C-alpha cells in the first residue's frame, strides 16, 4: 500500500475509533455507526481530505452534524503527519497534511521509482479483458479504436493495481458473416480477372474488398477459377480472412494495443465447448424447441423474452457461441472476473448474457460488460462522414495517420465509455495549450529539459534537502503527484481509465505553474538541489501516467 493510501486509511481508522470512544463515554448515543469514508475536497482551502461522516450519523444520533463533528474531532489523537484537523459547516471534518510529511513524499516517490502508483488492490485475482473483437470482415474504424484504447488502458491500470490480467481478442471466424465475406471476396476476385460475377445481396461492398481481391489475384493468379464454386469461395475466403486479421493486428500494434490471446470462435466447435454447454443447458431445462428453432428460456431467469440459440436451419446464433465462449472463460480457464468491452450496438445483449452465465452456474457479478459508445469525427465545426481516400468508411488507420497515435489514445480515452464523444481532429493536431495532448506532453518535455540542463552543469542533487520546499507552487505540485495511487485505485474499482486523462492535465497544470513561479537551476545550491529532486519526481509521476494511457514521453518538443 502506498504511503498516501496508508495515511488515508489511518484517518478513516482514527475517525472510527473516535466515534466508538464517543459512544463509550456517552458523548454519542449507542446507534449503528455508518461506514466512514474520506474524500478529496474540491477546494484546497478545505484541506487534503474531508469526511461527511457526522452528516451521515446525525439523524440516527439525534444531534446536529456540527456538534457530532466537534465531539469526534476532540477525540482524535494527535498525528505529526496531520498539521490541522478542522470542523466546517454543516458538519464536515477536514484534514490537512503537514508540510514536513508532504515534502518527505518527494524522497518516497524517487525511492519507489517505476513502482510508484502501484497498489495491492487485486491481490493476484485473475481477470480477463476481452475487447475489440470486431468481425474480421472489414478494417477497423474509429469506434473500434475507442474500445481498443479503453481496453488496453484498463488492463494497464488493473495490472499495477495488483490484478493478474489477460487481454484477449475473440476472432469471429465462422458463421453467416464469414460465409457472406467469402462469397463477396470470391465475386470481387472473379471481377479482378475480368469475369462478370455478381456480388451477393448480403455481401460486403466496401472498396477494401476490391483491393483485397486484387492482392489475392496478384499472388495466386487464376488458380481458383476452375474449382467448384463452394470450394473456391472457401479457399479465397480463408486467404482473405487471414489477410484481414493480419491487417487488424498491424493497426492495433500501431495503436499500441497488444493481446495475450487471439481466441478463435471456430475452436469452440472443434474443441467441443459448444456441444458441451448446449447439452448442459438442455439438461438444466434452460432450452426449449419452438417455431422450428431452439431457444434459451431467458424469461425463466427474469428476462423479457426468450432468445434463439439454434436457428431453424440448424446453425448456431452468435448468442449460442457467446455462451460457449463464456463457459470456456469461467469454467475451463477459471477466470475470477471477466470484463467484456462491447460496442454500442450490443447494449441489448448484456442482460441476457448475464442470465445465461447464471444458468451455467456462474455468479453473474463475475461478468462485467462495458459498453463503448459511438465516436463522431469532426474537423473544427465540420462533421466528417466519409474517407478522403476511398470515399466510404473512415478507417482507424486513416485517423492515426492524420493526428498521430498519442492524440488518438488520449482523445479516445478522455470520456467515460458510456458517453458519446466528438473527436475534433483539427484540435488533436494543434501545437498549443488548447490541445490537451500537447499541453501534457509539453510539460513532460519541459521537465526533461530542466534535468538535461542540470546534467550539463554537473549538478548532482541526490542529497537535496526536500524540507526546503516550502512555497505554495512547490507544495501544490507535491499534492498533485501524491494523488496518482488514488487515481489508480479509482480507475480499477470503477473500471474507468478515463480518470487518467484528467489527472495528467492536473499534473501538467501544477508543473507549469511551479515552473513559472519557481526558478529551478539557480545559484542557491541547496534550494536548486531540492527543486531538482521535485522536478525529477514530477517527471517520474507524469511518465507513469502517460505510460498507463499508452502514450509516449517526448524528451523534446
């Protein structure tokens, strides 16, 4: 546990013990004590931590919150790490750290190094995050990019929060859409050879299919033309599928997104999980036959309607393979928590997935589903609808090429997953303080330049006396740096890594303010060394934050 989280827990413990002492002494009535929590006040003048515990206790105790706050405060023993404990209307208790404790944390951060911000929340709990998982029938678009960045940032946060995380991409490599893809690609392949072939009505008409077919023709010539059509479609489809998966991998790697496992949907049939789970559901009375199809009886588990798992033609629905897939995750691979990140069009799938997880004997609370909402692209005030290159969909690769990977990662992460977002591509390219990516990375580059100057002047600051850091800009920067473990804890508990983007901007603001008001490299050697220590710790904290978001740390800009 970090020292900051430790002191927070000490404050909570001291409040609980003071309340118990107040009851034992008769100053407070013997009523159940509500859970004690402390929060960060919005205004700095209200201290470093505050609690509304007296307000929560007031009704049951039959006393005014302010009176309860005074009683509890009077029974909290002194702590050298806390400079002040103050009661504030209508019943808050505010805690302010001592300057000595604050400045000592600079040395603690430097000693922790790259491990600063790591916490022990997860205690090794095995967590799987499955994200992106787009059908390999087309290129990635910006919506997929948002889910990819959300998943990879969340995995990074959970890793340093003490969870054992595995990242997985689920490849939909079987079923009706793969069949339509194969038929479409074979038609385009024939057309590339000058054959008048008709595209299937349910086909894929994007320009990328024409390019893909030409690529196969250039590599294989007309070797598939004389095969029976079903076999030709299958063989061309397999080649096309492998190429699409390769392109998806390349785009994701460029975005800084990597997976531990690429899981094939087809393997669920080959390895027997599909048959096993359908048999299990049938024996449990969860399946019924009606209207020439097989249905999962969702209504028996509280759902509004039942859901088809096997169509009348005998083919499995996506829901059926999802059941087998989650059986594999929970029962066979024994993940203790599974997090699925799905696109906005899967919202209606969540409750039935939890119902079926329950039906196979798994606590539905072990499954978390995050819905990543839509992304709207803009250039300034203008809505961007079509690709400049191909005239149809705007691919993720195009956006990365135009604004850069760091901008993509920051902007896609900057809103909670459940909110729709506008991505202003013009803003993302600006080299000004209006662009949060530039603003944050410029702070890092500025830090790096100060430390380079110190190195050029051969200033060694390892023995700097941090107790000399006494001005408000210095102490404010330290306070911001100390919040990183809490941000990690918050993001891990809520599964919301977007908090990192706000924290990065806060750190950058605190540093820019410090830089403007406090000269670092100066003739005052003791103060210079102390401030260089502060700058080095700020570099470490900002670097950790940027890396958690998957962004680079530019030494110059």
